[in-house]
């Protein structure tokens, strides 16, 4: 099904043409994303939520922008819960032993990049906020995560059931990478969940 066509008529309106059920679903997500942005103090004078072909939702400028024009300003309170650097800093302050253990764990994994610990901590914090968070920050995270595509919508081999991965990918490099990532994710989850409230 084609994604809805979004026409930005001015800085405050997006017109979505819907002809399929998938279009309705996407247009509903556009409305929800717009509401989330506005509720978190993000001005939509120069950019609006938009359908971005096969990538889902995004933002599109509603007017021509020059080299130094600001398309959108995001308040600190809105982006801070999603900052890996802020999460690392908070973990170092509140749970330095966990940070040390994760760094030790990641040093044993040759394929893990330098930002792996930070992104893992952020993922754990987002998962925790979505399951038990009651703070304003947890609410910000939960309400945003609900706008993201569901696991069923993400057609990634890593997310396929193990039986399907084996049947379709066995013997390929993709199968090997998926198995390595799955094992790494499981080990990392075990390490994090034993030290946090996941």
C-alpha cells in the first residue's frame, strides 16, 4: 500500500490524502506525532510531521530554508531523556559499578563500537521508563515510543522468529550476523537486568 501523500498548505496544517487502511493508520500517526511535538513545546512553524516513503514518519520543511535558518528548535526537556551522553553521566553518578561492569563486558566483544555502552544504557533506560516510569521524563519517553513502528512493522531479519531466520537465512552472512547480535543482546540484557530494575 502506498503511504499517504502529505501536502503542507501552511505552517499549521498538513493535508493527508487517504485511500487505504495503511494510509489511515499513517495519517493517524501523523496527527499523534504532531500532538506530541506541540505538547512538548516544539514549534511547527517551519516543519511539520510528514510521511517519508518507506521510512515511516519524519519532518518536512513547509517553506524554503536558507543555510542558517532554524527549521525546528527542540527544548532541552524534550531531547534530554533521549540523550546517551546524559544517560551515561547519570549512570556514572548513580550506579558507577554498573557502568564499570558494562565497559568490562563490552571490551570482551571485538565487534562492539565505542558508543555501544552508551547506546545500551540509553536503551535500558528507555525500556525501564516504558515499563515502570512514572516521572515526567518517563511520560515523555513512553508517549514518544508509542509513536514508533511496532516490532511487527519492522521487517528486519534480527526481529524475525528464530525458526524463520533459520529457514530463510541459514548459511548466509546475514544469518551469522543476526545470531551474533541476538547472543550479544541477550548477554547484555542479562548483565543490565541483573543490575537494574528491567
